[in-house]
C-alpha cells in the first residue's frame, strides 16, 4: 500500500495500468487524478500503455500439410526421362531431348488440295509449301499440295514432353516429302474437291505410279 501511495502522490506524468487497476479496486481513482493536475484519467492510463493495446490480433497462419505440397520429386523424375545427357570430352555435357516416339503409320488417303488460307508448311521437309523442291518444279507444285489426316507425336513446350495428337498435315506433291516408300499401308490418292487437269494427273502418275480415278 505504501508503494501505491508513493506512486500516485509523486509528480511523474506516467502511470502504469497496474496502478490504475489498484486504484479502481481500492476506490481511490479520484485521489490519483487530483495528484496529476491538468491530466485526465485517459491520458494517464494510456501514456505508458503498449501501442498494440486495443488492436486486433492478427490471424494465425496454419502450416501446410505435407500431403498438400506438390510432388516435385516425381515431376522432376518424370521430366528427366524426356532428356538424355551425353558427355563430350572431360568438361562438357550435352543434354538433348529424348528420341521422338514412333508415329503410327497413316491409314488415310493423300488428298490433293489447293494451297491457300492457313496451308503454309510441309510436314515432310518442314519447309514452306511455297518452297520449290529440287527435281519437282512444275507449275502445279506451286498451286497444289497433299493433305492427310494423321496421328503423330509433337514436342509440347509447356509440359516439356512429347504428346500424341491427330490433325490434317500437308505435303509437297512428291514422294520425297510424303515418304510413300516407307508406308506399310497401300498408297491411296484422292482428288478431293480439286478439278484434276490432265497435266496434274500425269504428274501423279509419273511420281507415284498411281492412276487417279
């Protein structure tokens, strides 16, 4: 009690909240206020209070469960099978994409199409269809190409792996780009919606030994 009286009778301008609590309990709040002229109870009680008093407690962050974490190890292991490493010399290692899976043999016929619209690239030589292939430079080569619906594998950059798909692929009008000699299926060529001229019919006969009907 002597310590309490000494605190509120002194002329200090800071009062801890413990003394205020004792004053309220002993009903001596007015006596404390009278000992600090010009100061209210609010200013006396908050001058030394922590700044965090009255603020909301920040929400706790729950730790993530181990099961919720992505299986990074398995993803890296799966992607590692898509690449091969080859040592060249004592200090150099070359990393390449793994060999492309074999595409299934095409079973659809080669369809003669006019080169227009979005038809731009030959799936055989990988060059634009406007490129002239040596030994196959006729006027019809600049106007027509083959189209064939095929299933094949392509390299997906986002997943870093080969992915199967199916779509119409286009080729120059020659056996080099179409690779017809490697096909296990019988050769079939269709005129499609193109009006076949005698010259174009002769080109198909000469290059593929195939008679267009």
